[in-house]
C-alpha cells in the first residue's frame, strides 16, 4: 500500500468530509425525539413483561409453597 505524507492525508480527509451528506438540524431533532420515544415505549413494555412474569411466578409458587 502506498504511503502518503501527513499533509496529503489531511487534504484527503478534508476532501472526503466535504462529500458527506450531513443531516439538517430538523432531521437530528426528529431522530433524537424518536429515539427517546422508542426507548420509553421499550422500557414500559419490558416493565410490564417483568411484572407479568413476577406475578405469574408468585402465583405459581403460592400454589406449591
């Protein structure tokens, strides 16, 4: 593999960064809000599943204990 000097490397990096399609502020905000909403929904779902499993196990253990 060919080696480049540090100056060429920095120039290539700047060139590649210029090609990146950066998201708009609105896109970042909407994506962030959606992540928080989905994290909340997931946390609630697993909390309810945990409560159901705990209740089922307590009921099952109360039959035999």
